[in-house]
């Protein structure tokens, strides 16, 4: 006597593709890195890849731990449709280096601090976010904290450009498994 085949569950239990985990890092985690997180998550949602992306942000310093995003960063992001309202600043933790695939610094100083902090086997995860930019030739995203509104808009221009390039990496990683 043969048993009837069990009908497969109609709800998918996992996504196809490789999940990409990204940590965006600036100094205090109230301007650039939370903005990058919000931009990247929005792009992932719009691309239909939200289930393949884990994003977070942190600071190399504990100056603003527990604080919300800078009001000027909130305003600049909101003008372009990004929501930073739920952000709460935190400092980079040792576990972040093993948890995330990419630990992306906004500038050289923060990258150097990350390089000194990360264990030797984690150095390959550390890069500048602007490495992924395709439109702007700047190497870093300048800290707008001590400047005016224009600095926040320029930082957002650079972040959007770099996050677009980073989304291409996510798409390629997703298609590698889908094609296999």
C-alpha cells in the first residue's frame, strides 16, 4: 500500500538568495550612518529584496548612545522620503564584526578605528561606503554635524549613490542562489 504524497506547504518558509547583512558606521551614529541604514532599507524594499537585507547602524564613539537621530538629518531624510524617526544611537560592539557581512564606514577616521577594533579574521568586512558609489568620485561621506543644511543634503546625495551601488551587490548575491 502506498502512502499519498504529502502536499507541500503553500507558504514559502525561506527566501531564495543569500541574505546580506550591512552595518553602517559613523562617529556618533546620529547623522550619516542612520541615514545610510534608512536609505538602504528603503531601496531594498523598493527592489523587492527586503527579506534578503539586514541593515543596522552604529557609531565608533559613545557620545550619543540612546539618542535619536540629529534633527537636521531627520529633516533632510524626510524631504526625500526616508524615515529616521525610530532611530536610537548605539556604539559598535565586538559581535558586530562577526554578525555583519559588510561593516561600512563613512570616512577614513572611522574606518581606521574599526580596523584597530576588529579581530584579524574580520578585516575583510571593513570598507568605506563610498567604495560602492558610481556617480560621485568622493572617497568619503563628509560629516555634516558641524555645518549647515547643505552638508546634510550633500551627505544624503553621496549615501544614495553608494547605497544604489551596494544594492547591485545584494542583487548579485540574491541571483547567485536563485540561479543555482
